């Protein structure tokens, strides 16, 4: 059925549409209602793809990505390993470690003592998912979640691993996932950007986040993520300068557009047209952004759901609430980064604080979307760039330890947007060092996200400097077992 829809549904371009249907204004209007981006001026690529039109019927319309920057330990959150309690302090068996590359922080350790989690786990929901006591709110929504315990990556340090998740390449200078979705699907609300970014920070070691993570790469700059800040001006330089009113701004933009059109006619640089679009978007955002960023009108039950921090600008809870508002107003991709998950030492104290920061608000977001009827069309993702080691970095004591980076296996969860709810997918070995069932590579994850949004990852391609690029590079497969 999907194949037939792919061949006969939304894959036609505007030329085919106009040649196979009446050219009357009524047909054109009908087409633009059925496919809002049909007449948006997008160019047909060599594969027949029109930017702004999905390859097949999507299950999700938009994404909220709750990125836990620094890599949460799966052993203190979702991957329960009672065997570690039996083997605590014992050496990690060489047969389990194999030839795994280690970071410079633990490669020269004299020993690798296994560290049991300091926190208890219980089973919840019809799925019987194990969730730690650090996540009491998340435990209440497990039947809405698909918990993937078998993620893996090649990157072993934060920057390349984070860049890999967001752009499909460890080296950077590539379009981010949000930029690809903006290019592939276009916008739902012309008064707001397709792709927005929100930052927050917890108490732990905060690994940096950089603008390259929401870059447009070689795509038009209109697809770059727009960072919203917690200050008085959520988007920098959006306000009119002193002495300029809306009428004067409109006249200035009209005159600037005429000059840019002359320049475009002479040079044909597509970036000129992209700049004009950015100016117009900024003009419209002057009205739309203050309205969507205003949390003062949220009812008491919503504030209670997210917790009191949701009214404190720049907190994770506030950003989760803003993510819901941006998403329900048609922003295609909302990216949150919460820093502070890098617990190489003092893990029991720091991860307790980090979990408290994010647990209630993350669960509230899923609940809020569900009660508004938006969860089915909104894909929510929670997770970091890799996992943590089952052995302790440095000295292991009864009440303190740390965990190093571990790319071989880690856990994320997904909800809504066509994902099977109440499901635990994949597993790790008894000491949580290797994937034992249903491995999911980062490129598989990216291919699945694109698929849920109606995009074939092998056909979402952009030709740049003679090479065809895609988010998943030359690999990746859709994980169909987790799709409803």
C-alpha cells in the first residue's frame, strides 16, 4: 500500500500535476489546498523530488527533540542490570570488552571495576519497562513510550558524537536534521521558522553546544535553525531599531527586495533569494514570536503539570512548554539541548540533580501533547549522544563513582508520531557493555525519523560540489519494528 502511494500519490511534481489536471484556477486552488507547498516555487531535483512535498503519507508532521547533552547513564535511568550488583567491584571481563576503543580518560586505568547503579529500579506499565527511581514522572507514561535500549554509534567523544547525531557526519559542515526537514517538508506556519533551538543547563559538567549543530550546511540559509534565548529579546536583532515603525520597516523591505531582485537577475545566486526570505520571515516573526513566547497566560493546571520552573525563562521546564507552543503553532522541528550529563565522577549527586531537572517536564510534554490531541502527529525524542561505561572511571567507592563515554550501547526513548507505544526495543548483555538484540545505529535512527515524516532517507538528497549528500550518508535502514 505504501509503495503504491509512493508511486501514485505525492511524488508527482508541479509540471505533472498541471499537465494531468485541468489548468483552471479551481484545480490549481484545489491542488494548493491538498498540498500546501505545491506552488511554492521549489525546484524539481534529478530524482523528481520537489522540496516541500513528502515522498509518501507521513505519520508525523513535526518533531520535538529533547537532547540530553553530555550522555545520560543508561544504568541509572532505563537499562536495569542486576548482574552488576552481583559483580560490583569485579573486573570487566576482557572477553566482554574485546577490542573496544577507550577514551584517553580510562585507556590507562590499571583496572576496570564494574559499578552497580546506586538507584533502585521498578517495572511499570503494561510493557513492564524497567525505570529507575530517578524518573518517577517518566515511569507514569511508559505506556506512551518506545524505549530503545540498543542504540550504538562509532564516535567516542562528545563533539563528534553529538555532531554525528545532528548532521549524520562526525566532521560537521553538513546540514543538521532540522535543516533537512525544513528543506524536505517546508513550513506549516509562514510567520515562524521551520526549525528552532532552545538551550538549558543543569548542575553537572556541561559539554558545549555550537551553532554548527543547527547549521543549514550547504542548503539555503533559510533552513538554518533559529536559536531562541531566555532574554528580553528571544531572537537577537529582531526588533526594529529606535525610530523605525512597522510602516517604515515594510517600505525598507520592499525597496531592499527590489534591489535584491536586480542582483539576482544579474548573478543568479540562490543565496540572494534566501536572504530576501529571511528578511520577510523576520518581519513576520516580530508579531508571532512575542505571542508564542508568552507563558503568562498558561492555565494553572498546565503550570502544575510542567512544574513551577516552567515559568522561569531558560529552564528545561520552560523550554519544554515553549516546545509545545512552537510545535502546535506549526514549527516543524524544535530542538532542545540540556547540558550537564557528563558524569565522569560524582555521578550519584550530579545525575540525581539532572534527572530532577528533566523528568517532570519531559513527561509533562508527552502528556500535554496527548491531551491536546497532538501526540499522534508529533514525534518526541529523548536521549543523548552515546552511553556510559558499566565500569567505574577512577576509584569506585560505596557512595561515589563515575562512568566514562560508551558508544557500544545506550538508551533513548521516542513517543507519538507513528511510534509504537508501550514498547521496549532491543537489549544489552548482562553487564550492559554490548548490544545483544536488535541493534540500532545512529543512521538507522535518522532514517526512521525521516520515514515517520514521510521522507525516504535514500531519496532526500542534495547535490553539492558534484556529490550527492543525504542525512544518512551511504547507510541506514528504517527500524520498522517500532513503527505503528
